[in-house]
C-alpha cells in the first residue's frame, strides 16, 4: 500500500517540479525555483557533523560524519538534478540518513554543472573525488559509490572509468533511479509508457538536457561515460538499483542491470510501486525510510 | 572461524569474519523485510519462507555468531571497563532477539494460510518488522561501539584464547548452492535479481484510462495554476512600477489585457475531453441544487 505521504508527494511533485520541467524556463530560473522548494527540507540531524576539508580542485564537496562512533565505510555520493542543478539540502539530508543507517561516513560531491561546465567536467570532478579517497588511504573495499538520477549516471560512468584506468574498484554501488541513457533512442519503453504517470520527470526536456550537458560534443552521446547503459560492465563490483514502477527512468535501471548480469556482475533491481522520482529524499514518507534501510543493508553486505 | 588463528593478525581476521556474518545477516534481513510485506497477500509463499529465514537465523546467527560476540564482549569488559555497561546491553539484546526469533518461527510455522490473510497475519508482519528494526539497530550499535574498539582493546593472548575456544561453523550463506539444501525457499529468493516492493497491492481503484485522464487533468490545471501565479506576479510588478497617473492608466490597461488573454486561454486551451470531464463533474455537483424542489405539505 502506497502511504498517504507518498501519494501527497506525488501530487505536489506533479504540480511543482513536473510543471517547472515542462515549461519554457531558463536554467537560472530552474535553479531559483529549486532553491525556493528546498526551504521545505529539514536541517541535518544533530548526530551528523559536516566537514568541508579537504576540498576538490574545481567544486565543493562535504564530509558527513556520524558522531556515534568511528567507521571505515565511506559512501561517495553524487547528487541528481539533470546535470544542470541540484537539491543541496535534500541530498545532504538523504546522505545523513543513509550514513546513519549504514554506519558510514558520507562524501558528498557537488560536481560542476552544465551548461557553464559541460561534459566531462562533472565526471572529472567525480574522478578527482574518488582518487582523493584513495590518496587519503581509504581502502577501495571500504568505498561505496552512490548516485541519484543524473548523479547515478555519473556514478556508473565513474565505475567504468575507474575500471578502464586500472584503478582499484570500490566495494559496490547504489544507484537511485539513474538516468543512464541520454541517447535520442532512449525515448521508448518506460520513457513513453510512464510519461503520463511519472510524478516528477517529463519527457519534454530530454533534448535540452542532452544539448546543455554535452555542449558542442553531442556526437559523444553514445559514449558509455555519457550513456552508461551502453557500457561494458565486465569486472565491475556489485550494483544495487532502486527505481519507481511509474518512473520514466524505470528501463534505465533494468537495462543497466541486465547488461551487468550478462557480463557476470551481480546486479539487483528493486522496483518500488508508484513512488515518485527521488522518493528516498522525502524523509516524511515511510517508503523513504524503508528504502534507505534497504540501501544500508546492501552497503553492509558488500562492504562488511 | 577457527581458521582465523593461522593468519598473521588473528584479531583482524576474527573481526573480519564477524563483519562477514553481519553482511550475510543484512542480506537476509532485506529478504525478511520483502517477505513481511507480502505475508498477508501471498501467505502460502511468504509464510514458509519467513519461517525458514527465522530458522536459519536461529541455527546460525543466534546459535554461533552471537555466542562468539558474547565471548569477545566478556574479554573486552575485563580489559576496558568503560565499555562494561554498553556490552552488557548488547549481550541482553542477543537474548531478547533470540527469544523473539524463536517465537516468530513457531508462530509462522503454526499459522494457517487463512490466519495469515487476516488480522493474525498483519500482527505477525508487524512483529517481523519490529524484529528486523531491532536487529538492524543492534548491528549498527555493535559496529559503532564494539567492532571499532575490539582490535585495540585485546592483546595476542586474548585472541589466542578467543580463537582457541571457537569451534563453530562458518555462515552457510557463503555458499548459496549449499544453503539451498537446508533452506531452499530462502536460498532461491535470495538469488532473485529483481525485487518488487508494494506491487502486490491492487492497482488504483480507478481504471487505467480514468487514472491517465485524472493525471492529465492534474497536469493541465496545474499548468494553468502556474500561469495564474506568473500572471499575478506580472500584475504586481506592473503596479509597483507605476510612477504617476499616466503610467497607472497604462498599467491597468496592460493588466486588463493580460488577464483577459489568460481567461481566454483558460477557456480555449483545455481539450474537449477535459472540458467534458470538468463539465460533467460540475453538473453532477450542482444537480441537487438545480432540481426543482417538491412542494412541502
């Protein structure tokens, strides 16, 4: 049974974010609207401390440290926001809750955004953050890579890039509704079938996002670092996907997981009934708490 | 577990094995969480699976993993009195958890499918959820307080004693095929690549077509609502920019034109089906007031 809180979130998402995405607006306007919406997200819980040192070369990053006790696990998280914007408070709160549940430290990377910094600037920042963890002597098998939506795309791209560069791979990855296919052919399957039902995302902005993210490199849209659904997953660590049954991005998770499994990689997909895109951030909804507990179970499992 | 003694750092190896137990336990807890949701809707499948999962937890985690930790707790309490009260609490939690797992296994095995579909099933599912919550919190507490300090608190002699007194088995979950011999339902469910959460619920009370129309109406009128907000903001900006009577007349003219344009759009932009649906709803709600009243005696 979908909770009343999630049903309300579906309606509010449909009346706010989805409407904003469907309308003709500038990136600056979208960022301003998101800043307004963010006021409704609560502050960080008292048992999580934020530390901004050490930073990264081109973008901000934060450590989220539970004050309950020392831990070796690190969750390296990339927020969502269509590569153009981000919900800073919402993602920080999500990470705080996940860190508490998984008994881990969080590393939240505010990678550079398009259109000011088109591909591969964001991915470069993610790579720098991963290398920095290794330089800080965090054992790779204590690292979990995590990403939400566009951040999920970057998380998958990071795994492929880490493997391609011969760096030690992390223990696993948690992907929350990753947008893993930026190609024009993606507009089929769940992107079409779920278009009327998705409470948050809308198909209308696909071309804009692709154009703004890639800038003058539109020909790279088929590269696995841009559309990880086309990647070769051989050798990657276990992957864990969570996605809503009515999301337009449903197929992205399922196709990535199938591709991973066919390459011999353990990949699990959880399909959640009628939850909105990014429901894990909605701390007032019971489905959010349950999803975070299940993410933490997976993290504890692959990163003991 | 006793193989840990052959490693150059027996304490670290022993602690790694305990952490691996937590990894296995987390995997099973996630499965229990999935099945608890299904218990009242698919009891003939979820009930035996949950009972099997509880039996597995009793036969491995409660029978071997927790006694291992208890032996460690006892040794650490001797070495680090600061942790005495916390470790006593953790040991108590082991006992409480084991007793509840035993009760749950028995109740799940004894319940009929009919009982599981009704109120008893709902109560059992709540108890299973509570057991999962308790076990997760217990693991978090152990990792934060005890696992982090065990290695530094104990010396080589302590580890020799602990490892020497441990002859228990390894977690059977390490080999899913082997696990299948003793816990076939649990093993096959753990191997599934896709999990559906909540999809056992009946679909919305509305038909698929009606649901799509409702969502499209929400999109349509949500869009108009946004337009109205933009219009209001624009009207206000125009009025605030007024400097003198001439500008006021001009602003009022612009505002009137913009408002009339918006009103026209409200009337013309909704497609025929939306107008029909909206009109039908309005007529239905006004009908009681429009019908002629019966003369009173």
